[in-house]
C-alpha cells in the first residue's frame, strides 16, 4: 500500500487526548485514521473535528480503499472523534455531520474496486491501431480523451451533429443521462479522434473477432444498426438496440473486454483508460506550464468530469495521491 498520510498528527495535543481514551486494541487503528486525515487537515488548516461532510468526503476519498467495511470503519472513527470533540466543546457547532449518514449508500461511493494501471499515449495508440473496426477504435480513444459519463452515457449518446469546429480545433457536446436528468458539457477533442468518429459513423459492418476467424464461422462480419448514433450494435447482436435509441451500456464493456483480450491487456478497462488520459493531459500541461499544481489539476478534472464539488471546486487529492503526480509522469513519460 502506498504511503498516503503523514507520520505526525495535526493538532497533536488534542489528538493524543482523544487517543488516550482508546483501549490497546483500537488505539492503533484510530491513530492510523487520524494520521491519514492530517493530509487534508494541513491543506485546509483545520482540525478534523471541525470538518463538514464534504471535507470528510475528501478524507474518505484519500483512502482509496477496496473494501466497503474499511471505509465504514474509518467513517465510524471520524464520527467518534467529532462526537468526543463536541463533548469537549472543541467543535464550532454541536452538529456531527456523520450522524445523518445511514446504511451503505453514502460510504459505497468511496470504494475503489478498480485495479489501477496506467497506459502511455503510445500504448493506447498501439491498441487503437490494432483494432480493425473503427467502432472499436473510437471506444478506446474516446475514453482516453475524456468521453465517458455515467454508465458510459457520453459515449453512447454521441452523434456527428454534436461535433463542431475544424482542423484547428474540434469540439463535441456530450450528453450524460443521470438521476437528475440529462446533463450536457462541451470538450475539445483531437483531430485524430474526430477522424475515427467520422469513419466509425459511416461503418455499415462490424468485422467479427478483429478479423481472426475460426473455420466454422460462415460470415466474417455483421450488419450494424442504421441510425444516427456513432456507436451501434450489430443487427443480430444479443445486445439489442432500438432503431432510434442509443446502444446498451453493456456494448461498451463487451467490446472493450474483447479488445483487451485481443491485445493481451486484461487491465484495459474503462477507468484505467480514463486515468491514463488524465495523466497524458497532466504531461501536456506540465510541459506547457512547467508545473503540476492546483490550476492544472482543476483543468484536468473539468475536462474528465471528475471530482466536482457542489461549490464548483474540484477535490483532486484522490487522483493526485493515487496516480496523477510527478512520480508517474516520470515513470510513464520520463518527465521530472
């Protein structure tokens, strides 16, 4: 596990008072959580006992835990610490933000069940080049350039009419269907991706198994649904698509799984492609500005539509600690 916390406690005297109340079996666990929280405390210049719910979320995101039980235990420790601080008249108000949290729904958002791996721009380019179908190429390159959305909605809703611009700069309006309704945003895409989308939109057939066929296969391709969406299912596919509807969310995962298999890259996933694209953007911004700081992180988060807070700011600590940092720029791109 990466070291994502400081050895020192923030506001150490108060933390030690609290820890003295714990028994031998729980003291180390409580201490570990408080040390991890110190990263956020130092940035905000505020003790954990005065955190609101959004600030507590930053601590939970920093954990990058793969288990729900671990996240809930951490939440319980933070809740107990704030409860103690209220009893000691340390908190600014008498409201414990975590007292209003029930069940698993709140905590499950902080469980990171993806196995992170980063691909370089060259790695992704080799995968794209190795796909015969532009319907496949577009999935890999689109994710790499920041087109995703809830259940891959931004990908599935793409139409050529949503693209504007010329060779100097192409922009696409993306549509994401959420619980709150349809949301839209506009991002810039490369001319490389634009040409992939343009050709994919014209494809009428989907070549089976990337052109590697077995003897008993009667046809080497399937007809694609004919509609205005760029990503389309085959007419006879088990993943059905209505004539005036976007393809199923499962189509992206199905095709990407096959692409990963063809290239012997089992960790070629939606999340890993997105993260790899974020690192590539970090490289470009570092080369341009000579730094990777708050401004650059905000630009990346905005483009990839991640980490946005209710007040319009971006919580980027999770990404900075996890993979979006100079260590990985050095490792993947030889920068720094």
